[in-house]
C-alpha cells in the first residue's frame, strides 16, 4: 500500500519512520516533508494547505491511505475534500476538528457534556476582556481561540500580563484571525499529562501517557513553545487516575460526539492537568501530538498501519496494540531565538554519530537538504529520542546523543525528564 503523510515536522518523520516498518507499506510520500522524511520515503513539493493539489496527487498515485499531521490542514477540511474524492484518509472532518481549531467551541462541548475543565469566559471585544481582567482572580490563562502553533497561550500572574496578552492577540492581531476571539480561564494547578487515544466514533484505543515540556527554558520558565521535549510514561497516572480519565473524559467525549452528531475518526490528544480535584482537560487536540509522537511511536511494537486503518474503518474495538515497557525520552534541539524570530540555513553536524548510539533515533523537524548538507529550516529542528530501561537510562542516552549534534545558535533544555 502507498501512504501519503501530510506535514513537515518531527511528528511526520516519526509517523513515516514507524509506517515504513509495516510489511504492507510499499511506498511512503511526504508532503512537503523534511530532510528526515526523505530518508524513509519520497518528499513531494506540495504544501499542507494546498488541499486540491494533495487530493489530485493522492488520486494520481493511487495512495491507499493519507495520514494528516498538522492541525490547520484538518481545520481547513482536508478530510472532507479527500472523502468527497473517494480517497481514504485518517483524521476527523472539519466539523469535529473544531474541537481543536476553536477553544471556545471545545470549552462549550466540555461544559455541555460534563467533561471536567477550568471555568472560563470568552470574549470578542478587547475592552470587555480588559475590564474582566481588572477584577479577576490571578493567576489566569489567556488563550487565543484559534490555532497559533502552540504559542497562543499566556499564563498571566498579574493584571499587566493579562492586559498585554489581550492587546497582542486582539488589538495587534499577532495571531491573525486566531486571536480575534479569546478565552480567559482559571489557572489550574497540578501536574500536566498528555494522553492519546485513537477514536473511531464508537470506541477508542488507549495509548500510553506522556508529558511535554512546553516552556522554552529550564525550570519550566520562559514563553510557551510547541514543545521542548517529552517523556513516556509520565509517571503521573496511576490505575485510579487512569480509570477516572477514561470515565470522565473519554467515555463522556464519545457520548458527546454521538449526541452532537460529530463524525470523529482520528487521534484525540487531550492535554490534562492532574489537580487536587482530579483530572481536568486543558485542551483538545485532534491529531498526533508533536513532540509526543516521537516518544509514543518509539514504544509502539505493533503495526501502526493496522491501527490507523481500524480507526478509519470503525473497527478499533478489535485492536489490542503491544507496547514496549521501556521508557522513552525526546530532547528537542531548537534554533536560537525560538519561539521568537530565528535564522535558517545553519548547517547541522553530528547526525550520524548521534544515531549510532543504541536505542536512539533522531527525528527531523525544521530541516531541509541543501546539496550534501542538512541545514536548519525552522524553530524546532530535531527531536533526539531514546529508549531506556527506565526514565533515567533513556534520558542519559538522549542527552548523550544530543551532545554529538551541533549547529550555530542551537538551544535545548537540560532538564527534560526531571522538571
């Protein structure tokens, strides 16, 4: 079977890497891909936002399954376009993808269906938002309603920080239309945890838990990013908490889909805060997480293609994937200045040496091939992932491999797995 993977990040390289191991996969295309995806498949110079060209390519190449990585392609309706053309594709339709594309839509869904989450207000008028924040209890969280590459969330400790976040999102429009509406919610305290579950509309297939490190700098300081590193398992979910998440989040989510008539077939990736009052949903994502995928797929022993097809075909109830009981750690190597402005085109050194360490795989994100060189092409450049007998062992391997890689102005966190 031919596979088309949409996107160009570390998540897409991890998906291509894992799918290439399936005996049923004959060819992998990545659109547009990166220097890493080119090692396991063929890159196609079509942007993830060019839906007609992607559908035409899939039809022309007789692609058996398309796997969508980025959230914005799902929000734009790529699944609707492909299905209308008679093409098989993994991911939710646009109506269901609003659960990620609009935080206000998701919060309303959670409220109506009894899914625990933070209390909130939504605003389309910046003056009303400012007035609310002047009398609110702090800290609070200001979120751009739409998709903002993981950078549209500000934890405000004081009114001045909230005012600046509102001004930047609503008045200056730094997130475009995504920030015209904002959600302001209570700041939940506890331990963050990321979950993944394949959903076919009738049942779900549970993945191991993981934890992302969102802040740019050690000690969980600095601005939010798309993720600076992940671990799996998180070490935060015991049997009792897992049971509560399944009952209070996943079972209610399925019931809500059916009540609202939302056709959701794809990956649900809820971010959770494990509070003193129990698990609460921070946000819903409707695709594989990045960089969470880079640890989860290292631990998956089963054929990923079987799972994705079962999700598309509505037969997930019969799937029982096998997982490696070892721990996984992924350390992100980012460009200097990330998540702000960055310079591209820096030559990357040491990739073969890093990949030579046992149980290490280096996933490419913001990279491209420039002749015989691999150069930087984005904020998050590489994800150095490692398996180990425990979290400490996996962490040691990941950082040992990261030490062998260099490029000008490279930055990373030193506390992934300990913060």
